[in-house]
């Protein structure tokens, strides 16, 4: 019985991860580095993300800024802008 429950739990967790990875979402993050070419490195609750493209309206990024970022279902990220 234990093996059956463990297998069922493992399948459920794998399915949940797959759905979460394919879902679009937005996050709060902080800027850890400002790169040339319109990208920033960020730190999210899920870990670091390197070279995220920023919108032109976020024209003066600085290390330590708290920002809103979006991720689409394909795993692409974009910085929407800084919080006040």
C-alpha cells in the first residue's frame, strides 16, 4: 500500500510541476545586475534569472530595484517595470 501511495504522490507532483512550468505568470523580483543591451539579471523567489529583457519604459534600472516581471508559457521573461 505504501508503494502505491508513494507512486501516486510522485505522479501528482510531476503533473503539478509540468502545469506550473507551462503556465504564464508574473513575479516580484529584485535587480542583481544591469547589463548592456537592455537586459538585467534578477533574483526571484524561484531563484536567479539571467539577462531578462526590459521594456523601454523601464529606462533607468538599478541594482536593488524591486520589479514586476512576467514569464510566458514558453519560459520567456520580461521586466514590466519597477515598483515605486
